[in-house]
C-alpha cells in the first residue's frame, strides 16, 4: 500500500476545519501525515487551543508562513518537499470528505503508470443555491473519466481541468515534471495538468471520491475571483491561448438558465445572468491586466499579496 500524505494550505480556519481533520484521520486508507501550510500562526493557534489536536498533535505537521509569503504554487511545492510519501493529496481547508473512502477512491483512480493526478467530485453544501448546485453537477458529473492528449479536440481546455480542492498526485511524476509553477495567482492545478497531458500523461476524474465543497459568492467576490482567473490565463498563453475557456463559460450559463426554467425557478434567472456578467467582466479585465494601473489591478484582485511580491 502506498504511503499517502495530505497537504492543506490554511488561513483563518474555523471549527469546520477540525471536523475535516477528524474525517481525514478516519479514512479506510490511513493518512501518513497531514501537512498544514498555515498562513499567520495566530489564527491556527487560536482554533487549536485546548483541543486534542493541540495536546496530541497526532500525525499533523505544521509549517507557518506569513501572508506575504503565501503563493498558490510555491506554498504547495514547499508542502510537497515536507512529504516523503508515494502519493500526496492536495486539499483546501473548506473541502469536507463525504465519507471514509475518499483517499481509497483517489488511489484507485491513480492506478496505471500514465496517470499523473486524480481529482475528486465536488458536491454542493446544504446551503448552496440552486444555481450553485447545478454548477457542481455540470463540472463534476457522476461518471468518472480519464483524460489524455487525444481528448483535446473534444474537450478543449477542460482536458486540463483538475482541482486542488481535492486531488491526488503521484510523487514520481510530480518530481519528473518539476511540480507546480512557483508563482501562481490561480490555476496552479490546471497548469500542472496541462504540463502532464502535454508530456503524455493522463488526468483522472474520480467521481466516486467525493468532498462537499461549494460557495455562494457575492457579485463582488465572483468578479475578483474571475479577475485572478483572467490574470492566470494571460500569464500562461502557452496553455490557454490555444484552448480558450470562454465557450465553456457560455455553455454553463445557458445550461444553468435552462435548468432553472425547467424547475420553474424563473425568479432565480436574473441573478444568474447578473452574476455571469460580473464573472465575465472580471475575467476580461484580468486578461488585460497589463494595460491597467497597478492600483486598479490590486483593487480588482482577490489576492493583493501576489502583486506586492
């Protein structure tokens, strides 16, 4: 059985995070170590004070860093360097394992010498809006799939889709490919997947490996998130220029509106259209960020520390 570590960037965790840790420690395939790349020590110390995790520490390794030091790519690479496992699982602090089989199912999907990474299915939380629930089903269907270079003509940029909300990586291939890009505002997972696919490896979508993860973003939050998405695409034309993502976004909007019509939820449609407008404006501005003044760029981005570096 492969040794498996879980690596989680952490910032201002809440008590739900403690439940997540408990679920990771109760997997059918035991987790060797949980490596927390924690931004700003005081927040994690405050959460763990007086808990069994603080007293016993179990299999948890914590690396503290400042907010200015955090980077989506470099921080994860640093976490990998702390691991000696055959397989590591990248997760975000708000991804809740749906059951005790999460790690086992991810490992099953990594079988085969050419599979570089396997990402989990994301299920909506109870408080998710109907549009968000549909988006999760759209992006994370019930059917598993292995994606290769041959799928580019059919799937386009979705061939490279892989989410570090919850994804398992083979360490030998990761090291061979040089890991994540060291400076990334966003999309470090897709950039790695693109590199793997272009090198002849596969990306597996493991529909039976499930986590609860969804967001009810405000218009402003959605704008900023998509601004950073646009920036990442502008910075990596070697991946995104050949396979633009605009058509996939339009397909999602049309499909969501059709779904809401079918359910008779006509009152929800204007919100989806307005939100889509904010997403698209953010995305377009992000792709053109080099033409914008620095102060405006920082106001639009959800990751100001990225620009200060």
